[in-house]
């Protein structure tokens, strides 16, 4: 796939826009889970104002009282336009999409289409903890295929886990996280084609959670799973929620490849009643008109990754941080600090900074923390100061 350059947008960096006082007025999970003396750098919410096109679309809808049920394919059309411009993907067919309430409920619905109760679902640990929670809650079994030491998919391990998962002729699925949360790894076209070949060989169905795709850095290439050879039978979930901070405005899209269209067609009609009409309006506006804002955000995230690496080298050199090419999450290996399996607990109690514990990310998570970089340079500096103070 040819690289499409991101434009230099001329928009201000949205990560510089908000003060801590203003952020503390928010009532969302990031800001209300811990007391006010704790700096929250955990759950995947961003410290940014909304992109202007999103504000405009929502304000207009509110002024009109346009708060009924969703209709039409506007969200899918907006995503198809974004995918064509951003990733050179012209094959996102609107007729092979369905609206779903959010990405995780979409994952659940896609897994229901291709597996049955008790069937295995393979994941690349360490991975986004709800992959375990939702899969187990829907009565499927998680099978881990840990990432390699380089934080990339280990194809031999994946092969072996597919073999185990399909023993006795069971139906199995692979829940791919692309780009990967928490490492920020952007899988290459070759890696994804190899995944598709393994899945085909073992008869494993691939469900790709691609929610972080728009958050791929300008100098890296996101490759949609459905575009790789063999990816036609995959199912993907996409959303504007992570890249434009719209988690409170629920809406996502399930997308089928040409060879999985019949599966998606079996999605019960009532699933489409879950997303919010205002969510769809917001996500569509972000994808259609929010690219300049996104480019400014991505430039700011590049700066923040460099800042974090410099601060850690100076104040906490025992932590290993390998910056990823996507997401706004930093995966920090704290094992050399000697703080045990749950360093996040030590940083919270002694440093008053809330990071996400690595333990619920599965095998490979112990001794790690995940830090949310989608904030101002000042708060990143303060967060690292608090982490270092926890060790005094
Ligand atoms: C990989 C991944 N999938 C899904 C989600 C949640 O998406 P949604 O709120 O649309 O379910 C997140 C949120 O951080 C995520 O990182």
C-alpha cells in the first residue's frame, strides 16, 4: 500500500489547550476515580478539547433537537472516505458494514458470529484487559499467544496457539489488536499477511480491533487487516472514539471483508439499536472534517513520546520504554526497579500518580505499567516527577 503523507495542519496542538483546573472539572472516569491529590494518567481518555467540526455538528444537532434514533449509512461513508484518504484503502464497502454500540460490544457480536459458547479466542498478551473480561463474560475461553520480546506478534507462538485452540475440530477466533494496546506496535503488511495465512491454515477466524488505527504516527503505516492477502474473510471494528476522544458518545462500525459479508449479514438487527444518534453524528464529523485536528494531535503525541523517553532516561533510567508508532499509551517495563508485580500500586500510594497496572493485561504484564501520554508536556513532566518521588 502506498504511503499517504499526513499534512501539516497548522492547527494548534490540542494537548496544550487545557489547564489542570479545567480538566479536574470533568466528571468522566479518568477524573473521578481517584481523589484530587492524585494525577490521573491511566484510562484511555485524552486531555484535549473536542475538535471544532465535532463541536459544530453536535451543537447543530442539539439546536435542532435532532436527538432521535440513528438512520442511514453516513458513519460508514465518512469512515470509507477517511480510509481512502488516509490509508489508500478504496475497498471499505459501505454495504458490508454495520453500526454497533461501541468497539467492545462489536467485538462480542463478531465473536458470536464466528464461534459458539466455550470456543477459544486467541489474544496476543499483554493486551487491553477487556479482551479477557468481555470474552470470558460471553462464555468463550481466552488462549494467550504472548508477544515476542520485541513486543511484536510472535508467529511461531501464534501458530502453536492456533493449533491448540482448534484441537478436536473446535471453532476458534483470533482477536487481533491492531495497532496493539498497550505497546503501540503497528503491525506490518507482511506480519498481517502471515497472520492471515496461519489463520487460514488452522481454520481460525480473525476479528481485528482497529480502534487505534487513526492514531498511527505520521512516519508509520497502518495497514487495515481486511486489505492483506487472506484478510478478506476477517471482520474489523473501527471507531473515531479513541482518536477524537469520543468514548462518551457511543458508536462504532463493524466491517466485513468480501469473504465474511455473509457472516456480518447474520448480525441481529437489534444490535444496530445500541449506538447513539449523537455518537454517530460526532464520529462522522470527526472522520469527515477532523483530519487537521488529528494531524496536530499526532504531532503533539510524537513530542510527548520523545519527552517521556528523555524524562525517564534522566529520572528513572531503570525503566525500559520502547516508544510505539501508534496510540497514546506508553508501556513501561519497571521490573528492574524491584517494586514487584504491581509497580502501579507503589506509584499510586507513594507518588500519587495513577497509572494502569500491567497485571490485567495478561502474561507479560506483571512488573509493567501503562502511562497515558495524551496530556500536556507539563503533566507528563509532573507524572514522571511523582513516579521518581515514589522511589525516594
Ligand atoms: C484496543 C481497544 N479496544 C476497544 C476499546 C474501547 O472501545 P469502545 O469504548 O468503543 O468499546 C479501547 C479503549 O481504550 C481499546 O484500547
